């Protein structure tokens, strides 16, 4: 008995020591914590959740009503699933989403504990603003949306979370920054083509099987004057001449098939910039103009990094389990 207690004390002390060794990071000024070198040193799988959330509670800022509060971490993951993925998706897709969300949230908490939480969190570990952290929806609200399917859908989400309780992904011993998004264009993106630096487990992979899904391909039409005004609001020095069709130049693409850069007049824009400026569903777009309107044909939905949720559902329908789905989208990760 004494030996067991002594061993537990040593293990707990080692976990605390590892947490205290996290280096100070440099901020890049974007809304997401920077990539390299802000990846903390490895923390043992058995230590991370208990050390970050020793009582099993996560402190959350609920941006819709401006309140903060504690809730059970796994119950929080249920609410994340309710907001982030259709409850009608295959159970193994929901399980994959639960593990990806748990990994993503734990990574961010680890960073924030070392360097302080961002102002948007009001001191909390996480927030419910999908543009900053992950989306979240209370089960009561979700049940209202689900209607007659409420009992079945809630049961499915709870099964997905409970059957993966405490599981998260690691790479080289460190928790994975597990980005995910709604719908790919046929491939995911190398992370450095969207954000700032390379992460070895976020590489471009094939993601197919849902090309006939509603809104896989969408159309956007913008008057030429509005198109130029919006671009010039970003780049006041933009010159396009009198005929826009002659000003749209070379387009290059990423490994994931999205627009890397597009030349418009005297300015070169990243594809992700064009997506943001015009509110496109993804950076995989074709562009044309008749010099009265600009036409975008857009494929997919989301930034394209990490796991495609519709892709996960397609793989689950093919018979892959949640571990196989995750290892498809996150290269070289370890899952207990």
C-alpha cells in the first residue's frame, strides 16, 4: 500500500513538472495561437486531462449571453458535437469528431494555461464562439431543433462521447492540434497553405464520397463595382483598369486544390483572402466575369485543414471505425 501511494506521488509530481516546463511562446497576432514554436513539450496521455482539469470541470465563456461557468468536460464535448456535426451522421463519424474536438480543446487549454487566456475568453478555458474556439449548443436547445428525433439524437451523441471518454490524439507525445471543418473539395489542405507553419500531422489527403451532397458546389454573383470596392478596401493601391476581365490574371493552386494565389490588376491575393473578403464557403473557387458581374463557383465548405466532417461520415459508411477515420485525416497520430 505504501509503495503504491509513493508511486502515485512520483507520477503526479512528474506530470506537474512537465507542465511547468512549457516554454514562453511568441504571438503572431492572428486570432489563433501561433504554430511553431508554440507547441508545448510532450505530456503523458494519462496526465494531461487530470492535470489541466483536475476536477473534471472546464471553465467556459458562453458568448451568446456573456456569462461564464464551469461544466463537466465530457458534457461540454457533448454540446460541441451537438453544434459541430449533424447528429444523424454515422456513429463512428461522431466518435471521430468527439476525439478531434477533445484534442483541439485540450491543446488550446494547455497553451492558455502557460501564457494566459485571450481577452475573448474573459478568463475561461474555452469559449462557445466557433470563430475563435469551437461551436457549442446546450442539449436543451439541440433537442428543440431535433424535434421528434430528440431522444435518438441525444442518445447517439452521448454514446459517441462516452465510448471515447478521455481519448485524445498525440503526435510525438504531444497533444494534437486537431483542426476540423465541414466539407472538403476532394482533398484536405497542408496546414501551411492556410495558416502560418508546418505541422507534420496536418497534411493534404484525399477526402471524397460526398460530391453529390447539397451545397457541395455553390455559386456567388457580385456586381463588378462591388467586387472592386471590396478589394480596394483591403488594398487601396489596387489598379484594375477599365475592363475587369483583362485584369484577372494567373491563378495558382495548393496541393489541396484550392486557390493559392490569384493576380487581380497590380495586386496578388491569397485564395484565403478572397474567401474572407467575399464570404465564400471555401478557397476552392473558379472566377469569371462578363464585366458587369463577377461569378464564383465554389466547392466545399470550410478552411480545409484536418478532418472533413462529411468525409468522416463517408468513411464511416464505408465501414471504417473512428480510429481509422482519425488516422486517415491526421497523419502519424497515436490513439490509445
